[in-house]
């Protein structure tokens, strides 16, 4: 069963993790998000759902301004060559659609198929913004709250310095 925004927000409440959610028009790109959400305080982020050549699934979460070279990143992480995973695999694994990829979607990865990589610069911010499983809202959370939530799902996120790839 795929969890919903309400399920996610209830889980955050149960864990005592403070968040604030803002509704807005659906956004599908970083540029659209900047138009509708750019006024919100904190780090604005992007999430990439990738599959490596060996079939391992990855969720890469960075600040939206971070450029990512997939070839360099796969090498730095010790993964086989990365490509973007297909939308059906995204929905099967994380229960979301393209444009709604978020670390919050790990709530749906009950089989722990996805390796999670979080940007160290992102995790150094005071507040972070992500979609709460749909792209028509943004939920703000602290980096510690995000980390604790991901751990509660059974994942062990890797903190990675993306600046070293430049």
C-alpha cells in the first residue's frame, strides 16, 4: 500500500519531528519550483532517482543549485554507471511520480531497495524544503529531522560532499 501525504505527516508527528507544509500549484522542474516556492526560507532541494548498471537503486538528494555529473558521481560512490530510473520503477519502489521525487518517499521503500545519498552542504543548512509525496506542496524540515525520519524508515543515509565532484 502506497503511503499518502497525510500518512507521511502523521508519521512525522508521531516521531515528534516539526515540519511546516505549504500548498502551491504543481511544479515539475526546479525552475517552476523557484517560481512558486522560492520565497520559502531554507534550502531548496532536488532528488534524483537513479539506477546503476548493476540494477542497484539510488536516491540522490542535493541542493537544487548543485550540478551533478552522473558519470563522476557513480565513480565517486563506487557504483556502476548511473542512468535515470524509469517512471514505473519509481512508482513501484517509492510510490511517487516524476516531479514528486523526494526523500520523504522512502516511507514507501519497505523492502529497502534504495541507497540514499544526502548532500553534505544541504545537511549543513538550518531548514530544508521537499515535496510531501506530491508536487503541489512543499514541506520544510530540519536536516536532523530529515535524517531521523530516514533512519525511522530503516535506511542508513550516506552524507556525501558533492562539491568535491566540481
